[in-house]
C-alpha cells in the first residue's frame, strides 16, 4: 500500500478548485482540514474530487470519483496515530486505439473508435491504513503500520485488433471478437520499524531496523462469451472496416458472458531489514544495509463446469538483498555519490498453465554528481545507472504459440533484461520571478540473456531519448504584477513497439514497429490574487500527431490541442482561546474598538487579518457580536475579508477571550 495523501492539520483551512477543459472535461475538487471541534488532540482532512470527461475519440468517455479522509490523533506528547483511507471509482470506455496493419501504423482518423460502442473498463480501489508513531526519546522513535487494499477491475468489450489471430487486413476489414475479464485483489500489510540516531566516538549514525509482512490474494476470472447463442463455438462478434465504418452495420447488443474458471493466486512475503547511515566526517557518509526476504506463492484453479479445484505446485524462495551507498561532499556546492541496491521482487499473476511465477532479482548500480553554480542560481544533477532484471515478467500476447485462452492474462518470464542510462537535471532561478527547469534522459534497454527473444534486441515501448524543459516567469511590476506565463516542451525519442522476434519459432513473422519521435509544447498563463488563483493552459500547442504504441494491437493516438482552465480558492482559519495581549506589533493595528463590556482589535499580518475579541472580567459579551459584525462587514465590502460564522454570538457569549484568524 502506498497512499500518497495530504496529512491532517490542526489549523482550519482548505482549497476549492474547479477545472474545465476541451471535450466536456470537468473536475471539481475539495480539500478541507482542521481540528475536530476545538480539539488540540484530533485533526481531520478530507480530500475529494469528481471528474467527468468526453474524449477526442468518438464514443469514448470517463467518469471518476475519489475521496481520501484522514484523521490525526495526538495520543500523548510523544505518540501520534494517523488513520487514512481512500476510495476510487473509475468508469471508462475500453479503447485499444486503431490497431496496426501488417506491423504498420496506417492513416486512420485520430478520433475514430473501432471498438464496440458499449465497451467498458471499470475499476474500484479501497484502501485503509493506520500508522502509529511513538517517540521513545529525543533520538529514537518506532513506527507501526497496518493496512489493507482491495482492487477490482471489470473489463468487457471488443478484443484488441489482431488478437486471437484475427488480423486487420490490408483493406481495413477486421473480424471482431470479444473479451471479458475480472480481477479481484486483496492486499494486506503489517510493518514495524525503529529509527534512531546515536554516536560511536566521532562517528554519527542514523539507524533503521524493522520487519514487514504482506500478502496478496488475487482472483482472475475467465469467461465464455456467447457471441452466437446458436453456435457456442463461434466467437465472431461482427465485422467492420477501420477505414470506412459505414461499410458494415455494427452490432450493439451485449452478449452474455459466463464464468468458466477462477484462478486464485496467494502470495505471502516476510522480511526483516537493517541499515545504517554513518557520517564519517562532515564531507563523507556511508550507507550499508541488508534485507532478508522469504516468499511463498501458491495457486489454485476452480472450474465452474464440474466444481473441481486444481492446486498447483507451491513456490518457495528466499534471498538476502544488500544495499550500499557513499556520498562525498568536498564542497558545499558539490556532492558525489554512488550506490548499489539489490531487490528480490515477487512477480504477480500466473504462467500459461496457471502456475505461480518465480521471483526476479533486480540489481541497480548508480553513480552521480550534484553541483550548484553561480552561488546557487544554477543547480545540476547528473546520474548514470545500470539496472539488471534477472527474469523480466511480461504479458503473453494473443497469437503467441504460448498463449492459452484458459489463462488470457498469463505472463511469461522473458529472461534477463538490462537497462543502461544517463539522466541530467538542470534547475535555475537567474532573476526574480524567472524559473527554468530542464531534463534529459538516455535509456537503452535490451534482452541480454533470453531463451525466447533475440539477445541484444531492444525492449519494446521504451524510448532511448527523452527530454523536457519548462520556463515560467511571474511579472514583478506594473498593472499585470503577479501574472505568470509558462512554456513547456517535451520530447519523446524514437522507440519500438509491435512484437519481439522469438528465437524458438522458425521463420517467425512477428516484427517490431518503429515509432518516430515527436515534440509536444504546452503553454499556460496564471494569476493569483490573495487566496484566488486562475490558470489557463493549452496542451499540445502545435497539435502534434503521434502514437502511444504497445504492440500491433494497441495503437493510441496522442491527444490533440486542448484547452483547460482552473480556478482555485484557498482559505485558512484558526480559532483559539486564552490570548496574550500585545502579541502583534502596534504598527500592524488597523482598528481598535472599546465598549462597556468588551474590546476588539483588527490587525494586518502579511495579508492575514487577525480579529481579537476580549471581554472585561466578570462581564458577558451581550451585544458585542452585533458590533463586531458591523465592523467586519466593512472589511468584507473592501474585499479584505471573506468569512462567515453564523454561530458568532453563541460562540462568544461567556468566553473570556477568542480570536479568529482568516487568510484572505
């Protein structure tokens, strides 16, 4: 479970945003946080968004809802409990793109959808986790994490072009078949680790030690689709022509699909680890760590036809995974680093017999340098790496001699794959308001040891060269002060798709598809006034046409030029009692009002208005709330303060001191 969430805060606040764009794209979002009641011990946060969109592709649409509630409990001066959850519902049209003809991308209109109009791909994800952090002392703390995640995917629609041996012909004729898939996956996690700092003589240590246990339970459902109820062996749905959809009448009915088998995979993993970051001197640091992992994988297949369950052979494996690193900083502006990491990874899914896949061992080597130039105005980071995967797991494509329709989602261990690469990152803020970011990546990934594919051949989908640059400038003077203009360029180099040539198939007709490089340019303009922000963005400014290509049956056009606008409003309010007079400098005082029973003052703190109400001892506020609202209304009218508190009088009656702070 890897929940990247926004954490609760005790000060009240949040943000409301609305994004709208081309092709009926709408996305409202809400993020709100604060203390529960006036508690100093319990805080909450709710982050939620809804998205509904059409597409530049005919008959394609999507709808998503996401919510992420979380609570933070201060259970003592040294103990915190964080409870998080999230829920995602994603409903979209199943779209495999335009396909390829004889391993060539043909000129098919960008907006043409060639699947069945009712095709769908629905996913749900539910997650929950609890993290307890306890400080044993000023130098030691322990973290305990428990979590659960459920993921389901229900996919039904037209099979990929060229799947199941039904190739798109040269004239564009395609005999369509259907596919149905359901996946239900449960994941459990328990983890405990100890973090601490200590010294041994002149050496400074940062120690991490812990243990974890996780488990995957995955169900893969296989279906029999009744495309022709009179002939169950006939899997043809209908025929279309991808160049001219008017040549054939398309079916719009949804055939019945019956579950034929359920393949269940059980993966259990236990690990213990320890690492120590040692500061030998102020300039030299060493990292050393090791992890022991034990993996147990079992699987079974239930057949609906006879109610039988077949249990496959269990797989057991264990390994020690070392980790080493060194950082040398001869100057404050210069750092040199090198590292080696070994990972023992489980491979989810099954092979074409329903058996569990063996784990893979991944070795990663990395060296690099970080340097600041021109007194920090320019920062550069260069990294070179080598990654060796001992046995890459990848999906068995339909049409392959190893493809088994009883396990359509089966994977194969393709052999050793090696990636060699270099990454360069530049960042600069040469003048006030100007920000420059640039990056370049070279990655060469090939099969280096394989009994199935040609050794030395490139791995599909990976461009060797990618680059990006962005320039943002915020005007510093004049009537347009605060307006930000931005420009981004993104380059994707040539890559290969299609199907890698197999060494165990004589005269293999499978070929790779060369995909040319392309540039994409985006531009934006934004303006922020106190808490309100507006951003307008144009994506793919030059309307570049390119493709995301996986194999010969998944060719998806790049989205055309699109316009989007985002409006956001941030608010922040805190309430507290028992204030100490004089905590604000006198020259920040905007207004001070006395009555017989109370006084309140208005301060300006960096565009934050602070309203402080205090009563004389032994007196009730009485009509003070009314007087307060009269003065407050003047600030609202001036646009300086936007805050509504309907319980103002009830809140302040009987209170000896109260403060309201609102960000404007």
